[in-house]
C-alpha cells in the first residue's frame, strides 16, 4: 500500500516537473510560442513571373489544406500576367505580319524596277 502511494506521488511529481519544463514560466520559457504560418509572396514585383518563380511557390498549410485567399491572390496575379503576355504576343505577331507585308511590297516593287 505504501509502495502504491509512493508511486502515485512520484508519478504526480514527474508529471508536474515535465509540465513546468514544457510550459515554463516567465521570460526563460524553453519552448517558443508557435507563430502561425503566413504566406510571404515570393513572386517578383519588379519583373515578369518566370517558370522558376512558379515552381518555387510553397503555400503554408491551414487546418483544411491551403488558405484559399493566398492561393486566389497568386492565381489572380498569374492570370493577369499571362493575359498581359498574351496581349504582348498578339501585338508582336501583328507587327511582324505588318513588317513582312511591307517587305513583300518592297520586294515586288524592286523586282518590277529591275525588269
């Protein structure tokens, strides 16, 4: 009986010691308080987003997956940049077609002058 009582008191002392060690007290707590993960947008603000930038993206986990707002923000930015690039590509293709047409007209005139 005394042995059982001794073991219960010893167990309570060990549990209390571990609890105090983990929780700590005052400024010298052994465990730091966990900071919630926040999304730090690593996409470059001063240049277009490249493939390596997208591959390097890592979203912090939330309770049920990813934070929808973080993912929506990044997808919105990527969509805007892709639309901007599509517009730029279309403008460049139109300019190239115009330059080729002008060259063809010039070549035909030059051929007509040589005959």
